[in-house]
C-alpha cells in the first residue's frame, strides 16, 4: 500500500497587532509559514477565538475539526493532523 501525499497549510493570524509589530515578531522567531494580519479582530470573531494562543484545525471542506486553546505540543499537532488527513 502506497502512502498518499497530503497537502497541509499552516497559516498564522496576527491578532489585533500593527503590521510592523507582527512583522517584527515573525522575524524575531524565525517564522516562515504564511501569516495574515487581523488588526480589527474580524477573523478571530468569525472563528470564535476567545483566548490566545489558539490553533484551529480546518479540513479541505473548510470545516473546523478541532481547536487547541493553548500552546500546541507536537503530540497534539500529530493527533489533529491525523484526524484531518
């Protein structure tokens, strides 16, 4: 049995920060995944984000499959990725 190749995209959302603060944070921590700015909180509101940090897993059908409302561990990341791939 051949393993199927899965596409996974990581997208960071900088919540209620200025563009310069968000850029500085990304550079300081060497973050290279895509990141968008949510200066007015509309994305956070749409997805019901009530605490930070928070990771939201969304499948190909744009359905939220799970939330991790704290810093993400490698075990939580692996478990959630297995559920959506």
